């Protein structure tokens, strides 16, 4: 199965609501690898890597986020994987 990679930037109330940990747990449930982190400008950035169906499910999950989040905009960029991720991590 081919590996796909998506790079996401999420805007809205996405920091201080458990978004990164919600993403890490969801990634584990969908066998998606990569990372997520808060940005200084208030956005959340993530890279998702896995099979296309799993990555698409993760994008859908992230567009809704945890219950306290309020997503205003999601930018999704398709990328060619240049490295293999073996885990999903929360970066600081």
C-alpha cells in the first residue's frame, strides 16, 4: 500500500484545548505516523503519514478536533514523503 503524507495548518481555538493530545490519540487509533505542534501565532501544525484512507480519516478528525476546539480554517497540503515516521509525537 502506498504511503501518503499531508501537512496541515489549523486556525481557530486550537491551543489550550487538548488538540495535540487528541491528535496523538487519534493517530494511534488510525495507525498514522508523524507529528503535531503548537505554533507561536496560535495555529496548530501537523504532518500525517500513512495509507491514504487512514490519513483522510485523520484529516476529518482534525477538522472537528476535540470538543473544546473551534476550527476556523484548515490548510491541507499534499506532500511527497521524504522520510519515514515510525511514531506519532507531540512536538514542543
